[in-house]
C-alpha cells in the first residue's frame, strides 16, 4: 500500500530540512498514520513533491531507518518497520489485530556491525557486475586478485592516509585467518613463535594464535594500550606483538603518537614484528584517527591487519594485510604455500564495490548511524552516578563499568532471560585482574532496540543494587 504523506516543511526554520522530514515521518509512524503495510514513496518522487533535493529525502530515510522505524526492501521500496502495538501505543481500531510477533533477541555482542550493506543498491550492483565477468577456471592468485589489491591500496590512501602499493597487500579471510598465516610465516624461521598480546584483549585472537602453534603471553595494558617502559622492563622479548593502537580492544583508548614512536624503536631494536590490528579505525566519533603504526617512519617490521568484518560484515570472512620488508616476503611465501582461502567472485565484487566508492559511502552512512546510537548510550546512561561509560571515542561498542554493588555476570545472566544478549568485561582479561563491567555493542541493533535493551539492563542493575534479585 502506498503511503499518502501530507508533509509540510518550514524553509524559514533553522532546523535542517532532512531533520524536519525525519521528524515528520517519525511522528506519522508514532501516531499510526504510517503503518507497516505502507510503502514510502521513492526518494526522487517525494523530493519532487516536497520541492527539495533528493539528498534531503535520502538523509531523512537513512536517519529513521537507522533508528529502526523503516526498513529498505531493495526494489520493493522502503517500508514502515515499527508495529506500534509492540511499543505500548494502541493500533488503530479498524486494523485487524496482528498476531504478536515472536520475541526477538536483542544482540549487543560487541563487534557486530549494522546489516545495512547487504541492502545497499551499490553492493548488489557490485555483485551483478562480478557475476557478469568471464568465469575463470583457475583459483585466484594466492595474495589476492590484483583488482581488489589495487582498489584497497587507493581506499587506504584516501581513508587512512596510508601510502600503500597494491603489491604490499595480501588478501585474507579476515583477522583470524591473518593471524594463522602470520604464525605460519613466523614458524618458517624458528620453532613455535612467541607472541605478546594485550591484556585485556581480543579473546578470539588469543585462541587462534594458540591453535596455530604460537606461544602466547598476555601483557597487562591500560586504556591507552601497551606502555613501552613496561616492555623494556621485561627480560624476554617476543617474535611478534599484537596491538590495537587505534582503539584498544576493548577498553577503547588510543596509543599516543610519542608512545607509538617509542614502540617502533623498541620493536626495531629487539627485532620484534609488530602486528597492528586496525579493526575499526574507520569509525571515529570525536577525534581524528592517529596515524597507523604502519605509516610512521621506522625500520621496524609492521604488519597492518585490516578486516571487512566491521566496515561491512563478518559474514563475508574477508580482510587484508599491509605487509612490507622481510616479514612481508615471508607472509607472502606462507600464503603461496597455504593457498588463498578467499573466493574469486567475492574478491571481484568487493573490488567493484570499493572502486566504485560504495564502501566509502557505506562507511559514511554507518558512521552517522553509530554516532547516533553512541549519543543514545550517553543520553540513557551518561548521567548515572553508579555507572561509568567509556570507550566512546570510536568504534561500535562502549564499556559500562559497574560499581561494586552489582556483579556484571549476574546482569548478563538476567538480561538473557529478558532476550538481551550482552557480555561481561571480565571475559576479555587473560591473567590481569578483571574489571566489573559490561561491553555493549551498538552496531547491530536499531536505535529502538538499543533503547529498549538499555532500559532492560538499567532496570536489572537497579533491582540488583536494591537487593530485589538474589
Ligand atoms: C579486536 C578485533 N579485531 C579484529 C576483529 C575482526 O575479526 P575477523 O576479521 O576475523 O572477523 C574483531 C571482530 O570482532 C575484533 O574485535
């Protein structure tokens, strides 16, 4: 059913037209004038009707889609996604009573991005173009298809200020695959390599490194990451060190430039390969990202590990390495030996998407959505004295530290009973004393789901603090 939209925009108002339009659409949905059976007009048609540019309508649709009020169904148009009866407002009397929707889990697991890219027209077009290309009968080159490596080299130059040659890029099946590849490369010159990791840090990386045969040692770090004076004080040195300097995972700080330079100097002096996990630097909300370690002047061996898991989706299982020098040659050789795990057709589609600017536009849209959800987190939780919000400068997750009166693990358990999946900060610590808190991923849920989940979590915390739940 096509929606009739009696919308009037106030051109004299200081409120931007896109924000006004988003507000009118939101009101119409909340009043029940716009309902789930309604398809919204195409952006070009509505723009013509309202006498505004198409960009105004696109921004308004994007804004309230991100809030969960609308869903895009590709060529079938954009529909209203909200059932008012699910949110406490009665449905209009004439409408037949809808069956209550099954209760869906709200997933706040960190690291999950929004599902938007797969509904993106440009993404579909990139795949159509890939499918139309002549079928190859041999597997793709081990280090990746030249078109994707070249597209990524340009993309990293524009988005990350990295001067990268396509020959410096190795396509991987994501960070876990990259770590296995790196351990294989390190093993080619010695026995089981020793790899230092951050504590707290990415549990999957610890697990994968160990499974690949590395001897993993967890080094305690603070919010801003590894401190070089701590590394200097250690008697032993590793073969490699895995770091998240742009956004310490999960605590959220960033390694200052001075510390980065000192780290590179330490790595060069001790012949340590630095593995820079640059997992979400595209999503900065407050400050500009600092230069990647891989872009700083140094003779240290630095391998930058990138992934499409946050910018697009972990469903793709695709990422890349930026490699140089002797470490780079060893990694490329190991890739030749292991063969590529990444399908040629996926690489082709990604190359089309990156080259056509689709990825950059998707990242810009996702950044706006995440910034909105981050603001929602601050709005809901920022004023409470019993909670401390952190890790909000960038990325897709935040940390909520709890005071001693409430155990985060009990909150996680109780939240699950209310169909909210959230994780405890404790699980990120290997050996260091764990902190009491929650890690909240805000990439995947809509604004409405996030708001609802935060209401549930805060109600649980309040009840536990008051001793109402044993
Ligand atoms: C710290 C960190 N690095 C990298 C990744 C991406 O891993 P992959 O590319 O294997 O999906 C994640 C995903 O959650 C992560 O949290």
